[in-house]
C-alpha cells in the first residue's frame, strides 16, 4: 500500500500530508529511495 501511495504522490494525484499516519514513514522511505525527497512535506 505504501508503494502505491508513493507512486500516487509522484503522479501528482496525492499529497504527502494526506497519507495515513501509519504509512507515512514507509511512503517517505520510498520517495527518498526514488530520489524525490522534496515531495515529503507536511
């Protein structure tokens, strides 16, 4: 689920601040690994 949400953020269809709290750390790690740390904003 975290990977799905990360790709939704990359596509511009979701904002990091709207990710459920229990998945934020996983989504953050995926975005950083993909080189898109700038998308991790509250």
